[in-house]
C-alpha cells in the first residue's frame, strides 16, 4: 500500500495503482477535472498514470447553476 491524498484527505491505495483506479475507489462522479501534484492531468492519461507515495490528487467537480 502507498499513502496519497485525495482532496487533502489521506488515502491508501495499492502499489502500482493508476489515477483511474484511485478515482474509482474514491467514488468520484463525472464530470470532473483532476490535478496531480498541482498539475492538470488530461483524462486520457488516467489509465496510464501510476501513483507513487505522497502523490496528491485534487478532484474538481463541475457545478451547474443558473
């Protein structure tokens, strides 16, 4: 297991986990944008971006209003 943060909350995930897997385990609901260590990450890279100890994900959900 490795320790990461998702939206500033400590989170443990298996080694060799991708951003896509972390988002699934976090129950993130689309649409959303993701920052990995304060850098925007295109959703096309979620399945191939592996997380390491201490990484920080920020999941930003769209809010609709009118």
